[in-house]
């Protein structure tokens, strides 16, 4: 089955007068999220690990770049201090460290879980100052490895399971301040992070066969779920983890 990427242009969201921060917006799923918010009229800021935007060949048009090394508390503090108001925070950045060189356990937790805790905490006041209809929104990024054993990436799996719990905790913490907090849980999506698997025809076919919809997801399909959770259409949804995996997790 082919990817239905063209359909997403027909789903309308209006994020005019909305300031959105997407961590890890330089490529992959984060890039698609940033582009979807830009297309919906938002002011979009993205982060990456490099010192300057010039390090990237093809950053999305219309976004503002900030450096945010996920394990550097000074970067988090500096970035948070640059916001007096923030409407949407998408904690997307993360990764395994690579198929051949996975992060050690502590680093995986710091990159994928600690960063989300520290950045969300540092931006709580700016989010509470949002005027977004339906309240400000935080959307975190979990993984199938939040649900299933992760023998190759134990730290990544533990961190992504922690994201589900942290989403519930921040829901409770920030609700009194008018901020909703949810998570998306993507299935397999071809990106630079997953290229070692997605580019292997045998693995690609195996994942498709194990997925009821018989294919991998597209970054734009994860972005669509993020925009929904951030939008006023989800104004009574908080503490939820939305699985976007073509049915993989209910058929495994
Ligand atoms: N692709 C999938 O199948 C899949 C499935 C489930 C969950 N996810 C999750 O979805 C999110 C995006 O994944 P992706 O596949 O789009 O990955 P990707 O293509 O590797 O992109 C990762 C992004 O995060 C940034 N990043 C990673 N580590 C960083 C660090 N230590 N410091 C600063 N920035 C860092 C990267 O910035 P630079 O460009 O500067 O390195 C890049 O913008 C991740 O949280 C991932 O765990 C992905």
C-alpha cells in the first residue's frame, strides 16, 4: 500500500497567532511537525544540536532555529529564558544513538526523558501565559518501545515508557495553569533515525506485514496527530497518549 501523503493537505487546522516550539525540528518527524504548523499559520521555532542553522542544508522555510543540546541544562535554561509566552511545546527530539552505537543507559534516559522533564519545567511559566483558545498545549513523543520490550535499546525503551508516565504527571501539574499535556506514540516511520531498518527491504517488509494497515507510517501522519492534540479540537483531552501506528500495537 502506498503512503497517502497528499491527503494531509486537506485537513485544516488554524494556528494563526500561535507560537510553537518543536524540538528536533531539523529532520524526520520533527521537520514534518514544524512544516504542518507553519502551513497552519503558526510562528514556528525549531531546535537541533548544532550551534547554528547554517549547519543544516535544508531547514524548513519560515522557521526560526535555536540550538538545544538535549543533555545540556544551560541550553535548556537559555532557550526557556527567550520565551515570555509559548502556546505549543512539542517535545519531539530524541533517539537511540544509532543502531550500531546505541546510547548507554544513562545517556538514553538523559536524552529522551530528562530533557523533556527539564524543558517542560523551564517553559511552564511561558506556557501558562498562552492565550491559545482551549489552553496551551504540550505534546510529547513516545514510541512503540514505551509498550514493548526493547532488548537492543534498553535505555531508550525505559525513557519512552517514562514519557507516557511523565505526560500524565505534567497533565496534573499544569492543568491548573491552563495547559494540556498529551503524547503521541508513533509506529514505524522512515526517518534518518530508522534508516538502518527502513532501508533494509527485508525489515521494511516484515514491519509492513506485522502492521494491520500493511505499511509504515509517514512523518506527516504523526504531525497530523500532534496538530490535533495541540488544537482546540482536543480542548478536553489531557494526559492521553495517542497511538499512531497503523494498528501494530493491538495486533502484535
Ligand atoms: N521514526 C520512528 O519510527 C519513530 C518511532 C517512534 C518514536 N519516534 C520518536 O520520534 C522522535 C523523532 O524521531 P525521528 O525518527 O524523526 O528522528 P531523527 O530523524 O533522527 O530526528 C531527530 C531530531 O532530534 C534531534 N536530536 C536528537 N538527539 C539530539 C540531541 N542529543 N540533542 C539535540 N537534538 C537532538 C535531531 O537534531 P540534529 O539534526 O541536530 O541531530 C533531529 O532534529 C524521537 O523522539 C523518536 O524517538 C520515532
